[in-house]
């Protein structure tokens, strides 16, 4: 049980780190070329080689599945517990309702 929580927290941290790193890479690339300021993002994008730009995109978007997997692992036990409580409450309500008839 605790290992699921630890793994989920690790995946969430890894995914957030990868997404932040991908964003930071884009900021560093933009800061490295100060002549492209304002609305000239298209010119800036064409000045950066495709391989470098793809590395930043891959890093940014590879963090998203890790974040989702980490959230799933962190929240699935809570979801299971809450759904069991709702089912028990519903069963109790149905028993009381049927016994009053």
C-alpha cells in the first residue's frame, strides 16, 4: 500500500520535472536569441534547428504521461474507498426503504 503511494509520488515528481525541464529549455533557447522579441515567434522558431526544437517538445510532452500515471496511482485507493462507502450507504438506504414497505 505504501509502495503504491511512493511510486505514484515518484512518477508525479518525475513527470513534473520533465515538463518543467522542457519548458525551461524553450525559455533558454528564446533567451539565447534576444533579437527575436515580441511577435516574431515564427521567425524565432525557424531560426532554431528542428532537431533542437523537437528535443524540447519531446521532453515537455513526455512528462505528461508520468504526471497522469502518478496521479492515478496516488488517487486510485481514495477512489476505491470512496466508491465503497457510497455503495454501502446506498445498500443501507435500499434495505431501510424496502423494509418500510
